[in-house]
């Protein structure tokens, strides 16, 4: 069963190049899988970041850090006014469902978005990759990731964000403050992966 979850790549992806690309665009499903499958090469953030900037990437172990979504940002809430509202989709690499993806939109700035990813494969499902970006416009368009080898299977709310905008929002990717977040690499890649996935599963309230 685990093998059926794996995606096929024609060539091994360059992870460092992927991280550089994350400064300018949302990552593709195959690229996200490459990071998640090689998570042992990176640092896992021991605690949530405090208001991570545009372009930040974080890796979390959600078995260890249940409330990794507590990032200090004000995200759009559900009707109860407490629980973060997140859209959910399953993403494909090739023809195989490989990823859960959860989207959150900023309450004060709807163009600031957080995407949290983890693999369907049970053995790796505890590792979460979180990407923060500010995009231009507020259309709910997922076309770029779809074109890049991904097919959303379920769309549980209107909160899906536009992935088509190429912004240099992640310009702080290499200058992120080491004091405030744990970089996924111990070299110059100072962006970290923080994800809000637990909110969707456990109904964790914020505030």
C-alpha cells in the first residue's frame, strides 16, 4: 500500500533549487513530496514561529508539536469566531493522490496565505510543511498547481487561494531570524515550515 502512495519522478529533484523557487511561487506537489520524504536532511522546528514573514517555510513534526499552527498571525475564522477556517484538498503527483493541503487566509490581509502540507502515506504523515506567501489579488484560482501535476480531489470550502501569482514575497527566505524560528537547513536557508494543519483536524481554537 505504501508503494502505491509514492509518486514517480523522471529525475531526482534538486531540493536546494526547490527551496530557492519557494521564494517566488507556491511549490508543486512533487517538490513538496521531495522535501517531506527527505525531512531528515532538514531541521524540524521545535516550536511555532512568531508571525513568520512572506516566503517563510517550516517543517514540523505534528506528533511532537500539536499546535504548530499557533504562529501569531490573525487568520480568517469560522462562524464560531475561534477556529481557523481552512480549505482542504488532496493533491496528486502524476495520477496518484499524495498530499493533504490546507489553506488559511489572513483576516486583515486576505492576500497573505498559509498552506500546510503532509503526505497521505502513513509512515510520513506526521511531518508537515508550511509555506507562507503574500499573493496579488484574491481570486480563488488553483490553476498553477493543477497545471504542475496536481489535481484537487476535494474542495471543502471557498478558501482555496490563488497560486498563479509570482511574487517575490519569499524574499526573506534567506534572511529569516534564527532567533524566532528554526530554519529547515542549518546553512543559509533560513525559512522554516510552520503549518496550521492541526486546526482542521482537532478544531483547535486560537486567541
